[in-house]
């Protein structure tokens, strides 16, 4: 596992880097550099492999308005050169896909909250909308003949013909036993009686009219919480076909069930997708099977069910003889990994091809010659690229080494990919399949980083008493001088099944910013993290607190023992989501930290089970509170149980519209600590959800960073002025 240079050589190398940077006049990473980070995603290579289209995301500012742009760009894979911007403006463009003739690109444009499929002609002319789906359209996929496009859209239950196959869960009522006001209104039927006074039919019609206007919201579905709002309406994902020369799309699938994904057969006669004929209310049935749909008749049938697994994202092989798909354990759902499966088109010969791989496989793609499958997987802090040989049954690593491959696409003898490493948050590269040589195709971030100090990362492992090996990393502060003691921030990841490493995009700027502020950084992957196999991922079952916390502290202890520049009297800790939970847990159990920052966390697991839309983490990791012995386990794993032990100054952060973890969690912590007269501060972000730190409003993203750093600065003693305090010229 120890893949790096030994510690002394590495330390000398890092010191040399810092010395060279100090002499070069480069400037530190600062908070506002967040606005400069550009990401590229959703790579799609043209049929002739000469060009690639991608989505480029930028943050921008006009006056007090901070916003994102998501536009399409083109890469010339033959001639090279800078990417060419294809679409412009603040509308969100995504999901590009090439027409078979290479002369058009279909993509999804979101405007005012509704998405439709658009067509961009590459031979001249403006982009134009193709679909006008009532509830929006997404996931465009060209038919092999290029004359039509398959897409997905949602249909409300009231707009679906027939009756569900499961028992209606509204007590004492039957499905559609009241006039549906919205349906009737859209059909301009005016003869319905609607009144709060009179008979039951009129009363129900009046109540239905109020409910359809969400005044009030009436819930029947179990999962009624979206990310930032409530969702009282039952909807089903269906597949549609839109001909390029027809005005109205044809609904291909029907009924009270969801159809996910969708891929055309090579002859264009069949669609393969994932679905399930629900036997209970949809929110209570988690698995799905593989289905086939006859394009002409619309007949849909299930052709592959694998007991104990949920199947999804099927793709036809280039020769049309087999289907590649995801398979996920639907029994042990507290810690599952995506495996890859193959099946013949008639449903025979189904097999798991990554059974011995023991990693979470993602983004699988067939090679055009049908000999290999390429995919990525999180592994020991990196996201390498792999290939599976269909004949030999062997998996080979193609690219690794502190790199995170976020996306990739095949282009003849090359593979186009987006890569994150500690030097750069993200660029697009071309890799020669034969030599493995990488060539940068974009310089969105490398251009502005030329004048910046970028701190490298050092890798370590520590073995726990029970034999579990924990991987962690260390970053030195900017301006590091041997013999000087520096404060250090312990960063913790969420999930709890996430994985961090030097190739992570989401934390790249935050880690670099902390080193610019004069802090060392330590981060690790404790038991329960992804990237280390199934057993490791299941290591936090019914143990969210002590086991993972002891791993994290062991990594910190090991780091301080091997890096004597760390000031053990100047330690700080921060993290969000599950890591917000872990920050709170640590300060109930340990007094070493000068200050702590818990972001968007959960602190009472029983309350969490009833509040957040991620509530299933409770029954899958612990059980239901009413089951024998579970309440005691939940209490023993809840920071709120031990809140009277907190004396560390604590900054609590949450977003007003965070329905994944729920704001009651942080309110309970804050009120309790105030009642105990403990040092605590509470920050709430308006208009934001759980994803503030990753995709929130850029102004509030920067505020979050500056606010917890300012909180730490109240308690820190730097040996000298941090590099970041010098600022920009």
C-alpha cells in the first residue's frame, strides 16, 4: 500500500518546492479564487472521433449578482487548439449527444426551471427547441437512423390512465375517488361542483382544488421531501420518442411505474431500460429490473430479474448481442457498491463481471470493437481508469497515481478524460491508449494557476489495533519553515461512504485555501468510507461514532508524530453532513481542539430518521427506533446525548432549505449549547440546500469558507502572518 517515497526524501522534496515557490514570487490561493475555477464535464466524442463536445461550468459575477454558466464547448481532437464555445448566456445547457451523422448535437437546456431537448446544427443556424414536454425533458438519445430522439419526462399520477397495482395508502380513500381539479381544469370542464358546503362530492372537489394549488399540501407518498422543498405530487418517469420532423412526441411507456435510462438497439427496433412493476407504494420498493420495449408497438416486458439486486443503466454492446448494466446489492443497503453485469439480449447468461474487483465501478463504456469495457472506480483516494477484457475476463488498470478521472470518452486510439490532481482542480486530457501518454486539451485552470502557490499532498497509512488500515494525507502550510510549529486543521468527509484523496475536486480549493492561511491540513478515510472494498465500507454498521472517530484520531495522532512541525496545542476540526455529525461527536469525546466547525450535520439520529430526506441511513445502518434494542444504539451514537460534554468553541452552519439532513438537527445543538452556556455560534444560509459547499451560490460559498476560517482565527496563534493575509495586488 505504501506507494510513495519514504518520508525523509518526500520531506526534502516538499521543502524544495516551497523554497522554489517562495523565490518565484507566486501568490497564495485566496478565497475569491473560487470564482476562477472552471470545470468540464459530460464529454461526448463525435462519430468520426475528430471532435468532442462538453459542458463547461463557470462562476461569474455582475455587480451583486453571483451566478453560474453551463455552456457547450467543442474540442478539435485532430488539430488541437483552444476549445470553441458553442452556446452562450446564463441558461443551463447540459447532456450533449451527437447525431449519428455528426452534423447536429442534441442537448438539454434548462430555462426558468423547466428543461427541454434542443438541437444545435453544426452546419449553420441557431439552436432550436425540439421538445415541448409539459413536465420537461431530459436524457436525449439519438435513434440509430438519426431521425428521432428518445427522451425522459415525468407524468403525474392524475394524468396516468388506469389504477395503480398497489393498495392506495390514503386512509379510508380510494384512488381517484374525488374529481381531480387540475385535470378537469386543463380539459376546461366547468360543470364540476366545488364548494365547502353541501354534499361530500362537492366538498372533496373543493378540497382537491385547494390541494392542487398546494394550499395546503397533502402527502400520500413516503418520500415527500426533495432537496430544497416539499414534493406532495406522485410522478412517474416515462420514455418518449420525438421525431425531428414531427410536432408532438410519442409516449412510449405507460402506467404507474418508472422507466429509467433507455438505450437503442443497433437496429433501432428495441429500447432497453430499467423499471419495475410496483407491488407496493413506489417509495417502499427500491429495486429495479431490466426491461425491453418494442419501439413500434410500445410493448414493455421485463427480461432480467436478479434476486437481491437492483439493476440499472443498461447499454447495448456495439455488436448488439449483449447488454451491459449496473447491479447493486438491494439487501445490504447500508453499504453497497456498483458492480457491472453482462447479459445476452434474450436474458440468458447473466453474470457479474466485477465480482472479484471489490470496488465501486462507474461510467462503463464498450470499446467499438466489442473487445473491452472501460470504466472508473474510486480506490484508495484516487479514481483510476480500468479496462475489462471480455475474452480473458481480466481487469487492467490503465491510469492511476494520485489522479481522479471524473469523466471519459473513447476517441479512436485515444481516451479523452477530465482529471483532477493536487496541481489542478480539473482539466481535459487526451491519453494515448498504446503509450499511456497524457496531453492537456484545456488550460482553463492551469493558466491562472501559473502564478499561484499550490501545496502538494503527502500520503500515509496507519494500522489500527483491530488490523484495519487507514489511509490519510498531510498538507503543509504555505511558507513552511523547518523547525517552526504550525496550527493544523483536521478535515473530515461526509457520506459516511464518501472517499477523499489528493484527486478530489470538491475539496481542492478549500484545502489549498487553508494552507494559504497558515494551517497544515490532515484528512483521512475512516472505516465506512468508499474506495477500500465492501468489508471496509460496512465497518461502521451500527457504529457511526467510536469506530470511525478513533480511526480519524489515530490518523491525526500518527500525522503529528511523523510531522513534528504540527502544533498539537493548535488543532482545529471541520466537516459537513456526516462529517458535521463527526465534528460534534469528536468534541463530545475529546478536548484537544481549540475550535470546531460542524456544517449541515445530524446530531440526533432518532430525529434524523423523521426529518431529512436521507432518513433511510438510519434503518439501513442501525434499524428502526421501535425495533428491539435499536433506540439504545441510536442514543449511544448521537452527539446530542453527550452534548453536556462539549466545551470546545463550536461554529454550527446550516442552510435554510437543507432537507437532506434538516435544520432541526442544528437548531437542537445550538439551543442546547446556549442553555449550557457553552461557546457556540450559529449561521444559517438563505436560499441554499445541502449542496452549498459544492454548488451553492458563489457568494455564499465564499462566505462559508471565510466564516469558518475567521472563527478559527479567533483562537489560533500563528508563528507568522499567513500568506493569505497579504492578499492580491
